[in-house]
């Protein structure tokens, strides 16, 4: 897109943010207007901070029953824009992630539409997966949320991440990472070709969560390993796989190896090396 078109999209980000009800003063920082450096006039610009929650008025607005309905046209606009802006995609994504409170708004929409909290206590991962994979509207919200959150995490510092409240607290990160781990595993094992975009962006975000836990642990021990049920399935299909076949178990091992215990991965590597030696 030309700079003029891109500028229009970025201005639309501000306009549509206000349409979504996220223009209140308690969510903004006071900064000098970039259009006229040194000018005494002041303009309000949202500045994303993971450790800073959204304002009370915004919370009140996004909790309104009609909020998801009014926001879908905005989400449709940005989803289409991100798919078509080409080399300027990152610029638009940065504008969305850091200049509008879109993360908290999209998360509020997901909670309102799926109607179950992201909490392992309620065993709701299946409900979330079904909604994301089978409901086109929820799918679009989820993909845009994951794209923006993944982009924001690239620059969020360690201490800010550990104390985050926007779009959710660290405890929810733990539950959400478990959900991502299970959904990515199932999509890889099923070799689902209809949900490649969901798989791609979910895996990226999952690996970002894991990398941060490796640098400074915030999840309990064995958090990243598969449950006994999924481990049993993976082991069974791995044993039945044909040599050299790029099947589900191999995709899991290549894409998210940390869900398999280290010792088991070492044994698999040794067995593969042994097989290759017999061919020589």
C-alpha cells in the first residue's frame, strides 16, 4: 500500500478504537501532538503497557451486552486489512497492538462469546476449542487477538510480563498456555488442513510463553508436558508410524518438542540414529 493508504488505515485505527468505546481519558497518556512538534496543544494517545490495566469506563463499556455486536465490523476491517497490506502489515499491526487497547477488548469479546472463563478449574478447554474452530466469528476474533498479543510480547520486558494485568493477569497466562498446548497438539496430531492459520499463530504464541518461562520460571514444574491422556496417544501413534513418514507425532516432535519429556526425546533420537546407521 502507498503511504497515503497506510496513513488512512492507521487513522482508522484511532477512529475505530473510539467506535469500540476505548477513547476515554483514563486509558490515555498525555503527549505532545506528533503533527506539530513543540506545539503547546496536547493530544491523547493510548500507550499499551502490560502492567497497566484499562480504565474503569472502558471496562464498563466492554462489559455491555451489545459490545461484541458493535465491535465485529471493526474486527472484520482489521482482519481484512492485515491480510492485504503486504510489507506494511507489521506497521499496521504495531499501531493496533500499541496504540489502541485492542487486546483487552478482543479478550472481553472472546469471554462474552464463549461464555466460559479461561480457567482449568472448569475444564473448559474443549468448549474454547470448539468455539474457535467451528464458529467463524469467534475464529476471527481469536486470530486477531493472538496476532496482536504475540506482537506485543516481543517488546514486553520480563518484569512487566510477570506483573501484567493487560489483557489478563499472569495466572490466566498459565491457563491460556495450557489451552494453547492442548489445541496445538490436537491440530498437529490430526494434521488439520482447515485450521492452518489458527495452528500457525497459536504455536508461535505458545512458544513465546515457553521461552519466557525458560528464562524465568513462572509456571509450575512439568507445566509444559502433555497430560497422561495425550502422552498415551502420542506414544501409541509414534510406535505405529512408518519410518520416514511426516505424520502427526513427528510434527509434534518438530513443532513443540518441549511437550515431550526430555529423556523420551533423547531415546527417540538415539533410535532414529540407529535406524539410519543400519541403512548405511
